[in-house]
């Protein structure tokens, strides 16, 4: 694993540490240490209660909604500022599938997530004639046995949606948003592709993706999809904590940290 992969791993660990579950784990560890070091004091219990309270707060749908809504408003503003076509290609970022081993047949198969909206939206844009080419970007983390790059699954799904193989280009080396953009810039240079791209990703991911694209020298317009904020509150008993809201808060916190970090 190279230095860049070690940096990526360190960033992911720090992001986890700042997540609700990471903060709870840290609180439990600090509680245990202080309980041993300061027997009879109330501070350890206060820290444990605070760690538990933040977990409950982030599991509340209104909290998750607020975190995502602020990101999606930024995505909406970016989309409204689009310069418009013509576009040289549609760039769709990975993050909507995982490679999983099948218990019924040897080898890997894709496991799709809610973010698969990215791929269907990109396919729709292609059918609407927005651009003649779709660039799919996504690699894979090292594993044993090696798993296919996510871009390979994305290509297969686009083929199932009816796109011709010659309309799809793959960037298969990236494992982070920053690497997505650097890899696509290299791919465009190698393929002698010039011009503006229609960038497709989840709305909450768009602000960070757009910023990384600009830093990589890519000229992009924002075409966000996978809007999540409203759905988090559109459910029975939206004021009770639940695991879906906790997961949504965790994803949004990751986006905010990476956006501020510039990663």
C-alpha cells in the first residue's frame, strides 16, 4: 500500500472518529480511563452521558435532515449556476455499489446502494443527448482475492440500461473523490478529450465533488441527484431517533469534514 493509500486510510479513520459512533466509542474509552484514574468523581459519568446524548441527537431525523439539507442547498445553487452545454462527456462518480462474494456462484457481484440514482440519472442524461460519452469513475480497495473496480460494475449496469459499450469510458484507479477527479483528468488527457463535463453525483456529495473537480482543472457543471433531506422527514414518527437517520447523519458529517478539509 503506497503513501497515498495510507493517507486515504488515515483520513477515513479520522472521519470515523468524528462520527456519532466514533464519538460514542471514544466517550466510553475516556469514561473507563477516568473511572480508574478518578474513582468517586462524577466527571467520567458526565462524559459517558454526553457521548450517549450526541448519538441520540444524530439519530434524530430533524438533525439528519438539517445536515443534508444544508449540503443539498449548496448543490442546488451549483446546478442553477450551470453554464450549459455542449458537454464533451457525462462524468458519474462511484459510491453506489459494493463488490460482494456470491454464496451461490464463484466470483463477485455488485451490491447496489441508494446512491445508484447517480447511474440512472447519468443514463437519462445520455439518452436526453446531453453528451455522447459517459465516464464512470471508481476503483476498489485492496482485498484478497482482488475485487473488480467499481467502474467495471458501473459499466455493466449502464450496458444493461441500453448504453453502447463505445459510449462508456472507465477510470478504475480512484478510491476517493479527490482521486476520482485526478484520475479523470489523466484519462481525458490520454484520450485527448477536451471540453466541459456534466458532473453527476449525489446532491449531498456534489459540493465536495465540484470543489475537487475545480482543483483538478476539470470544467464541470453540476447535475445532482439522490436528494435525501426531504425523505428523512417524510415518514411516520419523524421525531423519534432511528438507525436510518443515524446513518444519514454519519454520511453528512463525513461530507462536511471532507469539504472543510478540502479532500
